[in-house]
C-alpha cells in the first residue's frame, strides 16, 4: 500500500468517526427531548447540558444556559473551589492552648471536629465521647490543674451562624445546623429513645455526646406503645437549647434524631468545661459553675504567651468526601466561609466566600459563567442560588481536566448504591461508572456528575436541573434524571464502538 493511500485511509477513518459522532449527538439530543416530553410533569422547568469530555463539545443542550435553583448540586462548585483555593493537602486544625490560667479553644472552622463518621475512620476508631475524654486527659497531663475560664476563639468566621435565606421553620433540623468558627459533632445532639417496660409510660432516652445537664432541658412528651412503628421526633426551642421529645416509641431507635443546637460556639465551650472538671481540672473561681466560666473571644482580643496543649486536624479530602457523598450542608458552608477567610484575611463570611467562588468561576470558566451565577450559600439550602446546567457541566469538565485536582474531586462524588445515590439507578441498566451529586429542596430535583467509560478512557459531564416540580411528582423527576443519564451511558458505548471500528478493530 502506498504511503499516500495510507494517509487518505487514515483521514477517512477520522471523517467516519466525526460523522458518526455528529449523528450520535443528534440522536441523543432527540432522545433527551422525547424523555422530557414523555415525563409529562406539569409546569416543570427543565435544563440539561451534557458535554463530551474528550472534545469539550456539547452533545445535549436543552435550555442549558438558563440559571436555575441548583439545590445540593451547589456543593459541586463549593467543593471544587475549596480544592482550588485551599489545596488538596489542606487540613483544618482545632487547637487548645494555654494563655496564663485560661484555656483557649481555637477553631479553624473545621466542620468535622467531633463528627462520629470521621472519628470512625481514625486509627484507632474513636467515639465522640472518647475524643472528648482524650482531649481532657491530654490537658490534665500537660500540667493544667486549674483554669480561670475557657475562651472559645471562633474568629476565623463571622458570627452570622444562620443564613437569612434558610427556611425559618427548619432551623432546628440537622441540615440547617448553625455554621460556627468552632464547631463540634456537626453542631447537633443525637437523641436515642428507648421504650419503657410497659405501654403508656414515658420512654427513656440517651444523647450523644453525653451531657447530663441537657436531660433537665428536655420535655418528654413521648409514650411507649406495644404495637405499630416508631413515630417519634425531637423539637428545639427557637432561641435556646431546650428540647421536646414527642411521639410513639415501640423499640430502641437504630438511627438517632439529630437536633441542631442553638449558639454552638458557647454551647460546646460549656461541654468542654464539664469534661475538664470530670478529668480533674478545676474551671472557674468557685463562685459559678464551670459551664458559666466559658465565653467567646472578643474580636480584637489578643492572648499572650500561648502554650500549645492539643491539636486535632481533619484533612480536606475527608471533608470533601462526606460533603458530596452524604450531602452534609454544614461541611459546604464551612468550606465557603473558610475560603473567604483564606483570601480576604478576615472573618470568613457568606459574602466574602461567595466572592471567592465567583472569582474561581471567572478564572476557570470565564466571566460569563461568573456573571450568570448567583451564589447565596455553599450547600444549596438557599433558594436564592442560581446556576445554569451549562455552567455545571463545564465546571465538571474543568475539574476533570485539572491533573492536580481531578482525583480528589472526582472520587469525592458517590457512585451508584452509595451515599445519596444509594437508592438511585436500581432499575436503570448502565454500562459504565456514574459519579454524581443529587440535590433536593422543595420543588427542586437536580443531578449532575459524570458517566465514565474506564476501558475507553472517555467520559461525559452532565447536569440535569428540574425546578417547579409539583408536589407528588418527585418520582417522575428522578425517573427523568435516570433516563437522561442512561442515554448518556448508551452514547458513550456507541462512541467507543465507532472508534474501535474506525481503527480497524
């Protein structure tokens, strides 16, 4: 065969692949449009963007440029920005230092400090109470026998702990936990009720972390039942840490009811004071309780002659993983505020954190993406956030192409059967790996991520945003998500087949 003919044959193969890809792209666009029409969700607004990451070319664009409410898909931008700003080797550090006869608990904004899931992954695994005891013992072993007070230094963040746009009737829920410069145990208390021996009697309950004084702040209106299922819950007073246990308890709860605490900075300071006293460290002047000898640092207060006693660190990678896998809102909010602190060199806030994220969007995607994106919070709880499907898919493409951040970001997303995707795609046959972030707030269902063909080393990035979904139609929204992802999965398979055939395989 002549060299000239060989070149033309190779060019012909390239043209065949290009034409095949164009045809397949037209097919998947039509398929997605048919699926949206067939879903027949009244009044719904749908935006879809799918990009071939081998060419960075769109293969599906359905109202892709319209900014929409993203719900928890917002975490994709927050976590990716945190990697870019803080670096994948960043670690939050919570420090306990001695200044004279005062213990200073210095927060770094670590949202995972004292989180049972993080502690379970430590070596050796610890419970929250074991961590508290270990810190108290270390302080005692450091030669500390008496403290005049405990000062919680939370100044890495501002003290706006609740976002203005969060639902006011849900602020005691774990997903609305206050965002503090010093956090502990996700800023929630875990309640575990246990039935009494006889039906009709009040059930008992335990809490984690262990705080005996909280028992006096709980109004127990629950009752033990002999039949039926557990139907119980906990409510917190809107402005103080008083709780009400209510409902029917038949058996010990396997999973806790998690209640967000009010004013977590001072609340957890009181917890440490009580633990230190149990460990043999006197706190206060004897005229008031140890818990009353806890305060927040003044914004311009300086602590002299600091002696480090204990440091607890949490790697950013662990926080990214739980944030995206389990959709932990507190983690995302702490990251956006920490980015604001890192760049602005002042107290991290939603405002300066959002400014940093817009800066990262402009740098990586261009000014158009930044100007059309509204960043209200980091987790997506706020209904004021606005992101277009095209911005999401191009953002995912940029993270995929970043050799330094690719692994940490992509592996932080759950796969089928994991985290928030545990119950997704069970009846949707797929040929390839899916890593994605789901999102939900009232009337909003979103799903964005990757379909990855590991054998062919190809992938697509997708974003499927549904707004104005009527009540009772959520199952249709999820079904539509999965149909569109399945179409992307089949498109990848076809592209691999066409490429192999073009190569003469």
